[in-house]
C-alpha cells in the first residue's frame, strides 16, 4: 500500500473579486508514493507546487479528488481529527523555518508534543534526541534569532521529526539558505529517508537538488507534466 496517494486532486481558488477569474492551482493530479521514497516536486513559480504539497499534508482541503495517507482518506476527517493526523503523522518544513522567536530551540522542537499533551520530561527528551539527529543539540537553549538561517532550518527539521512522523513534507526548505547550508539540509533529508525509512517529499526549483531525489515530479500549470525516476540519485 502506498503511504500517500492522490486521486484526481484539484484545488480551485475562487476569484478575489466579481470581475476576476477563479484560479485552478492544481488540476487532476494522480500520484502514489511508497514508504521510504525521496521525491522532489519541481516546476516554475506559480505552477501549483505549494498548493499541491499543502493538500498532500492536510493543511489545505482540496476542492475535488482525494488524498489517502496510510490508507485514511483525509476528506473523511473533521478539522480536529485532521489536526491530529498532521501533528502525529506528518512533519512539515517551510521555506522560512517558522520557529517561534520567544521560545528556545528545544522548546520550539518540543512544541508539537507539548500541544499533544505529552508531559514535559518526555517531550523535552524527544526534542533533544531530535536535535541530535540534525546535529543541533549544542544550541538547544538558544533562541532562533541567535542562530544562522541554516541552523534555524535544521531546528525546523528537528521540530518536523519530533513526533516521528511517517512522512516529511518540505516546501523549498533551502530557498532562504546559501549553498553550503543548502547542502547540509539536503544531505540531512536524504539521510532521514535512508536511515529512518522516512518518506520525504521536497519541493524545490533547484534542478541539482531535484536530481538527487530518487524521483522527480514536474508540475506545470497545476498538472503533472512528468513523474520519473531520477538518474542522478546518489543511492
Ligand atoms: N490562497 C490563494 N488564493 C488565491 N490564489 C492562490 C492562493 N494560493 C495560491 N494561489 C494561486 O495558485 C497558483 C499556484 O500557487 P502555488 O501553489 O503557490 O505555486 P508555487 O508554489 O508553484 O509557486 C498561483 O497562480 C497562485 O497565485
Ligand atoms: Mg511555493
């Protein structure tokens, strides 16, 4: 069974004004992703990559079609149940980290567990272990503004991993990083797919990063233009 499956997935945004036209951001997307795959989604700006990723991750509800995560049709879940699935089964990494500035790094990483009612000692230990995975445990007590962009993004990845999600979705996670830090973040994501059998879906418009994934899905005007194994993958 695929871990993630989309069928006839669509998202149309209503017109902003009566004179405007509706935007078909994603049209008739079909895909199936297996456990442990590392998939790159690529395409021009405005082609619908983020909208697609948000629907796959249960952040946005589709206007038509379905998303099945681990055999569960996300459309059958109410908002509370969907929030739980997002917190427990899906790790989301954003281009701009989205760490809370008033919390220390370890508090940021522990937050998904704290929100889920996990006791402090346990959530703190899990957060420290997640920080070790990304090589950031020595910065646990620092606030985000005391860290570089690359360090903040590794922290954000630690937060995405803390609940041991089945799948990690990353939307242009290196978009705000220099080449050295981009490299570290991408290597980290690949390592997770291999060592922890985590399923990784990564949006990028960097062709060299896309080539390193095992599979490349190209999106154009909201549709899948091609979905092919990558020949440049390192494994
Ligand atoms: N909340 C929204 N309301 C209206 N239009 C949107 C919204 N989000 C995205 N769009 C439009 O949908 C299309 C795809 O956007 P997006 O998924 O962000 O593309 P990408 O991530 O590939 O740059 C664009 O035309 C964008 O303007
Ligand atoms: Mg985008």
